[in-house]
C-alpha cells in the first residue's frame, strides 16, 4: 500500500510548523497557504480513513468551493460513501471538490465547470501571451459550478493563461 503525497513533506502533513524546505516553497509561492491547510487536513483525515495511491497537487478557491487537483486513486480522497471529502469540507468550511490533475485541458475544463456542454475551446496567441476562450451552450449558463468570474480566475490559475467563458 503506497501512502498519499501532498505539496508538503510527510512530516509537515501532521505538524503545526513547517520544515525549512516547505517554508521555502511557501515563501517562493511554489505552494499557497490554502494548499498547506488542505495538506494538513488530508493528513488528519488519513489517520481515520487511509488515503492510498494518490497525490494532491494544487488547491483552487472559488466562491463556495475549494477545488483539489489530484492524481492517482481519486476515490481514496473521496472515501467510502463520500465521508472523507465531507470531513474535508467540514474542516475547510467550504465544499471540497476533487478533480483529476491531467494534461488534458478539455477534461480539466469540463471537470471544473461541471455539467455544462462545451461547444469548443479556442486558443488565441499573441506575442508573449495566450488566451483560452471556452464556448458553452447558452442554455447551460445556469449550470455553471460557480460564478463565471470565479471560474475564469480558477481556470486561469490551472491553465496558466487568461481565460474567458463565452455563451453561444
């Protein structure tokens, strides 16, 4: 059984203070304060409900939801009957949502926006920048998993490019 990994070292997942290496990651913005909180919450949860063969990569805070980008055995983060993710939501004070950390942009976008139907994804290139435009059916506008602005900011963080959501 392989234990889970987070953005922190194994020692810091269960302790209050950060080691020198994890402090460096935090001060250089390689990791965020939210990711530290999530990593520690996962460490606490794993004592009662083991999380195995899985890795937590990043956390993105939207309005009412904290999205966790994870890989491996995602079901391990969710837990039996959703108990682990429910406990995580309770600790964080917001609903936690687990999505797969993948290089497949379309899958990541679909996981993040929820049940909306994507018509297309357009990439616009300009000197020194890239913009991603996501086209969604107009009738699905009310199905977004969070507000349009919040999702655009979250997608910008995940994709590393300015992101716009259009409804057609």
